[in-house]
C-alpha cells in the first residue's frame, strides 16, 4: 500500500484548519494541524510533512518567520495562506521561499487542486525509470539541473532550491537562447491562472541569480521589455 503524503496545516483559526483538514483527509492525505509558529516548527521536525499550508497571521512567531526558519535547511513545499492580498505581501512571501500564495477566503476545492499540483511538481512519479532516456536533465559547465530527482549541482555542490525555482531554471536552460515573456513563464511553470502578477517571475529570477552566478559559458539574461532567456555563450 502506498504511503500517504503528509500535509501540515499551520493556522490559529480552528474552524479554517479543521475545514482544510477535512477536505485533505477525504483526498487521502495524512494531515496534522499546528495552531502557532512555534508548534509548526516543532511539527516540521517530528511530522516531516511533504507540504506545508502556512497562515501568515499567527500568534507568537508569524508565518513569514516560520517560512524563513524552514528555508534555512529544508526545501519542503510551502503554500502561504493569508487574508492579505496586497502585491507586497505576496512578493515578500515568495522571496522568503514560498511556492504558492492563496488569499483568504479561498475555495477548498481550488486549495486541494493546488496542493496536488505542487506535490506533483516536487516529487517525481512513483516507479519512474532511472534509465538515461527517461531522466530530464540539463548539463552545462559548472551546472547540472535534474528535473527527475529535483536536484541542482552548481560548481560541484548541491544547491537547495524550492520546486518552482528549479522548474523555472530547468525550463529556461532546456531551451537555450530562446526568449520567454513573463506571461509565458507563468503559464509554463505555474500551470494555472496565478493569483499574483508577472512580478512573481521576477522574484524567482532574482532568487536564482543569488544562488547561481553567471558562467563564461552561460548566463541567465534579462531581455528588457520582454522577459528572460538562458543564454549559452560557447
């Protein structure tokens, strides 16, 4: 029997947390609820969830700080939940390492769909062959991006990246020198109408550039007024 995927719900509103738990349990997820930031950080270590639904307005340690602490040593997917709908709040959440952001109130079915979508992107399908022809990988000087096992090796060291950062880097690098608009990248990587705007792409590009510097053989280039491309130079 397949092991259930584990979802940690971090929300101090008991009614909302219970409702989310009910929907996810019906979808055969193993669910645990944490009512505040401190218990959430403890649950991340003990429960070891496959995905975290993280409310921002928490007593004590807020959701932003919880996300920051988790991202110090883990790449577990995080979907932020908040009544704050301003672009600033969304961008801040993404800059801290969140993989998605949903405004409250939200449709429970949409939330379940997004949970499944993020998990599909984060974990390769069970039973996937390791044969070379089935491995989705881009190899360049000083850089290897493997979408099959969600790993990035840069200058000989593994680079920790949340799923969407890695998917964006792989998508660009697998189509070298091709220019993509921000709208095209949103559609390709997020796969549904995103609640944010095209600055979401800019945030992820910024984070990628902080983790991997340009190389004499390649670089992540901005095409002003259009979008981005992964440029190969040799």
